[in-house]
C-alpha cells in the first residue's frame, strides 16, 4: 500500500503541509500502474481500511496494489504554492503470505532548512539486525535538475531520537571501502553515505545541507545485509 499524506500533517506540527496530495505509481519502464487523488475513491479502498491504513483526511491519497519484484516509482506532485508543499509518502508491505524484503527505498525532492529538510523513514522488521547503507546525493543530480543540493549531510536517527550514524562527505565514513565494494559509492566527493548495522525498529534519515543551502536532493536507504 502506498499513501500520500498532507493535510493531517498539520496536527503533527508541520506548518506548511500539501493541502490536497495525489499520487502516481509507475513501473520500471515508466508505465503508469495506478493513481489516486482522494483515498476513498480508490477501487481497493476497503483493503486500505482493513489494513488500518486509511488516511485521516479525505483529501489524502492511498492505493492498494499487488506488485511483482521490480523497481517502482511513486510521484507526489507539489503545488504552485511554495508555502504548502510538505508531504509524507509511505510504502507498506502488507503481504502476510511471504516474508517482506524491501531492498531499497529512495526519495527525491526539494531540501529546505529547518522543518523543510528531507526526512526518510524506514522500519527494520524481524528479530535480528540489518546492515544498511544510507546515501544523501546532491551535486551528481546536476545532470537532471537545475538546482541540486550543493553539499548534502545525512543523519540516521532511531525511534528514541538518538543519532546512530551520520556523514557529510562519504569518503570520511569508516565503512568507505564497504560502500565502494557494494557499488554504492557516490560519484561526487561532497555527497554523503554511511554504512551502519541497525537493530529492528524505526529509523529516520535526515538530509540537509552542510552550509544551510537549499536544492534538490536524493536520500536512499539500501538493505545490504549479507
């Protein structure tokens, strides 16, 4: 299930939420699989309710869909009003017949300052720890966007608010060689990457700019457990 949350973020202290989010789900070839604006209009809205994932605001979006193993992209368009553009995109694996194994998740968007930094959350399930690599990209996006984040810095925070890992320039990470051997080394020295072993639980990756600048950034989390 995929959700795009906006208006209800106001109750969580977000001052500029996206007021009427919609979402589109694409496959790896760029084909549109499904889309939704108001979650109750989705053909599988009852499945969203049954899973306990119905958004609290009728303007928010949600879809329930069966997916084969592959890479997928969720697009949540912003609005023309820059003061109401913070949204939350969520992906849930709710298949009870197989062991969930989401290999990586990434989010691209505008990275601002203060409440506008980019935040990516992930829940590590099971009973044993996982090895993850988190990356924060900016300069290498210059081929695709006109205003990439100049100097990304990345912090991994657990559910208690404790930073379990952080990195500014990826070559300074203690696990630099592992990151290289995994084929996950960023192409720009100013980009961030860190490898860390995490216990089961909820984690947040916070992407900002080292010098307080703004721009388009990409935050990625990979499950690289041997």
